[in-house]
């Protein structure tokens, strides 16, 4: 191998992220301007870069207006919106900025005609950023439910089922409000299976789940619902637009980037370096530390037995794991990626020749500021030499405090896209 393991793993992460950047993908998917207005509405961690790419590609003599919501710090440097408004708000727990911007966004969808075109820019994170509570609910209600879901261990599909039913804008409601205008949704997937109805809670997509499903999820994960939320779900007053709803007829959706495409780009980059690459799956879910242990078992089999793959090779995977925090337990420093790696480290116990990187492709793992971290065969020994207790840190969900003293946190800053978890295990 011609490059150091750390260098190669960083290169693979960079390639995976770069392959999902909107400025490479969006322009080719734009339709010609309509007879009427063109309105841009959207939300997500990639919202700022998607808006930038659209503004750059849209004809200068064609009218364009609208509003896009993105996370704080996720507007690309140097982008100064001219025809669009870009608002920053909080993620993963919504705030007042997101609430006000979501109300304004829904207002802009009113009064459109069949001659108008609405281009919706949707990416991961949009569910929290586009937070407009259902009638009778308050922002504190939504914040409380969001926090409980984030700590519950629920999958992203389960969380978004609840979120969309407690929303006045998600679960197809935004597209319904745009009727009779034509709606084109350009989306970047951050969810296992690339389900459009799950990405950002599907604001422009019909919803096949029900209020009863949302209630069942809350019972399963012991998520306490505010009285108004429970009443709205039990009465089915919070039901979402369903498949076949005439207000959504004729709408189109284009998937610009997906986790699988990013993994394929990273795999090709590894092969160029002479390293065999194997994509395990782009849909891996489960408790982060447990998934880390499973990846470690596979890497160890390769290292020791050459099964199921010969070394040198790199194992790639994506998806969205979860971190379950017990009620009342203080949240530690870290996120899904570093917790995955710490679980992996404890399972590997310094297995020679196994190196790993795990990071979130949006550049922020949990609350950040790191994107993830790197793991080497010496990580456990170095940590213990510093007096760290790896198992105690894992139990406290404080995984970043394991990697930070080692100098092994990956700090990239916001990437301006989001195709979720990226994991690479290199066995040499």
C-alpha cells in the first residue's frame, strides 16, 4: 500500500462527501422556467449549498424567489443569497428561528397557480429545522418530544413518523399547501433505504403511516407525549395526506445523492490505491456500539483468517445507527460515529493491522464540533496509558472524550451535504 492508513481513510471520507455535494449534481436536474412564478422552498443541513447551486444555475433573466432553512453554520462560506432567503436554525432540537422560518415558508406556498413551479430542496436535518407544530401544540411541546425521541433508541423512520404527525408542514402537508402548482422535489438522502417519505419527514411526499403508528412508537420507546399531542393523535385530527391525495398529483421527486453512491465513490478511490473495497451495506441501523462490535468481528475474521475477504482490503458501510441514553442520564460528549468506534475498539482489543474511520458526512457527529474519529491498533493502549477507562466512557456515552486526548478526532467542519454515517475499516 502506497499511502499510510490514516491518510487513505481520510481520503475515502473526503471522496464520499465530495460525491454528494449539490454544486456537482443539482444543475443538471433543473427544469426550464415555467410560464408563471418559480418559488423555492426547502430545509436541511444541505439547504444552504443546495440554494447556492440553484441560484448559480437558474437563468438570470427568469424570476426566482423563496426561502430555505439550514442549520446554524451550514451556509457555505462566500455565499451571499441574492434571489433566495436562507435562514439558519437549530438542529437536532428545533428553536424559535426554525419555527418562525417554517411559518413564513408555509405562507409563501399560499396563492399559487397551475402555471407556477415550486422547487423544494430537501435534505437530512430538515425535520428539526422545519418545525411548525400542529394546531394546539407549542414549540416547547415539539422540543420535549424531539429530545425524548433522540435519546430513545428509535430509528430515524420511527422518529420521523412521530414528528410528521405532530407537524403542520411535514408529512406531505407542504406540497398540499402548494396546490395547484407543480412541485419538483430535489432531495439528498440521509436515511436507510432512501425513502422519500422519511427524509426530513417527507414534507412533499404522501405519508402511508398513521396517527396510530405514531402512538405505538411512543409507547414502544416510552416517549411521554404532551396532552395536546396525545389528544390529536388519538382523535386522528393530526392525520397526514395519504397516497392518492389529489393535491399531490403530478408532483416529481429527484434523488440527487444517496449513501450508496457515496460508498461507491469511496470504494473506487480505494481500488485506485490498489486496495480491494467491499461495501457491506448503506442501510445499517442499530445501537452504535453494538454495530461497532459487529464490524470489529468481521474485520478480525479478515485479519486472522482471510474470510470472507482477503487482506489488504477496506470494508465500507453507511446507514444511521442510534445511541440510547437512559432517562435521567447526563449526555456525554460524542455521537453515533465515535460511539461506534469505541465499541469497535473494545471488541478489537488492539487487533494488529486494523484501522478504522467513522464520521457523519455532514461534518458534525452529534453536537460536534467533530465529524467523527479515527481508530488504530494502538488506540486502546494509548488511552489506557493516559489513564482513560474506555468501558466507563462508553457506558457514559462520552466517546469523544476517549478520542480527543489521543488527537484522533476528525474535525472537518460542516460539509454542506448529508448522506449520513460513513464507516471504513482498513485491514492490512
